[in-house]
């Protein structure tokens, strides 16, 4: 049983330029959902970029990948590092770019990074990611049958030590295998298209590249 923590409002200023869409997707499907907005860059870009590059190896016909996005609905906003929508479910990936040893458990509020005898804590990425999934479930309430997969990826030079969790906490090189091992369909192709055609649920870009890979 997973514990989903409550998400919070995040202040955000939007300056809408001309939308840009990936040529991999029909713009008629994406237009209502995805709008191009330039937002301030956030920390962790290097780690997120390495994961985004890895995700390009997925079959684009089976997996619809979005990187570094903000999702906004009903006046609330949340940021997701990587979102994958597929027949096999919805994958929500939280990326961390750390060095040193990483210690933590699924139920703790904070994890610990140890680097050259120095210790510092950071928010439990599993709970952080389940807050994102809680947000998505609220948006996609009509698709209660869909399976959500939470994945935590450490993209830096960190060494995972004493990690106690049922949720996958992995290195970048294990990401594709972790995604592909889930092959039970939960959605039809038409349902996937409808999920991506939600006019009142908006994905806002944070980068100046393409929305999807």
C-alpha cells in the first residue's frame, strides 16, 4: 500500500509564445493538451537530460514520452520530470542527480546523502513522486482502470545504500528494462488518444526543446 502525500499550489508565471509540437505526434491530438510555455530552468537539468536521452530508445508508437513538464488544472500546478503514457499504464519518473551514498526508506520523510563525511537530507523522492501521481489520478479520474508506475532514477554518480522500498529506485541504465517489464495492457489506443486530448488539463513546457521524444 502506497502513501500518497498531498500536493501543494506552486506559483507560476506564464508567458505564452507560439506553441511547438513534436513531429512524432499529430498536432491535432496534442494541441488541446500541450502548449509551449518558456519557464525558468530548474536544477537537476543534467540528470533529467540523461534520462530523457535514455527514454528516446523506447518505441514511440507504444510509449508517449514527455520530459520536464508542468501540469496545471483547477488552479493547481505540479512539476514532473518524465511522464510516459502507454497502453501498459502511466509511468511517472522522478530523477535525482546526486553524488555520494544514498540512504532511505519508502516511509521516511527524508533521505540522506553522505559525501566525504558530510551528510545532508533531502525530501523522500518516493513520496514526492506519489504526490505527482495523486495529481494525475485527479485529472484522469475517468480512467480508474489505468495502472500507475512510480519510478525513482538516480542519474548522477550516487551509490544507493540501504534503500528499503517496493517502488523501483534504480540507476539510469536499468530504466528501460524496468519500464518494459510491464507488458499488461490497461488502455486501448483510443483511450490513450483521449487522455492526450483533455482540453481542460494542460501540460506546460519547461524547456525550449520539443515536448515529447
